C-alpha cells in the first residue's frame, strides 16, 4: 500500500504515542508499504510550533526532512495543480492543511492515515 500520513499521525508515529491506532501503526511498520509525508505537514508543524500549539515538536519543526529520512519516508511536494485542487474542494471542511492532504491523497491514489472522520465526506480513502 501507499500511505499518506496526516500530520497528527506523523507526530504520533514519531513520538511513539499509544493513541496511534493499531491499524495505522501496523500499516506504517509494514515494510511492504510506502510511507509518504506531505510538505504541507512540515508547514503545519512549523506553523503550530511557532505559535505555541505544538511545543513538544521542536525537533520535528526544525528538521522535518531529517526526521522523515530517518524513517525512510517519501517527501510529497505541493504542486500548483494540487494547490488549485485543494482550494477548489467543495464541502464544509475549512482547514487548508487538511484540504491539501485530501487533494494529494486523492490524485496520487494514496491511502490517508488519519483519525479525521470529516475526510470521509471527500473522495479519499482513509485508514485509522
């Protein structure tokens, strides 16, 4: 499988947080799966750390690429077309970071690892 980690799933995975679901953890550790992390997650982590909402994520906020490389994750860039798609998505969900993850997962055929039930309103496959 090809997985795209939602920002909260990435943080929980790297921190060894037990609130990461058993299914998500099993999928992430399966060596047969490819793990993608969006540039939008690095942006979200750095932003939320800067404003004090993720005080314990300093190392990740300062060196997201290094953390991802150490896990063998694949960086997923933000493209102009995905930005346009994310901005044009219909529906009630207003979080721009989540909208980008939805657009990227949908168009790249990735399974989105997230506890966000609102994602089910969109044409995205989700695992939690």
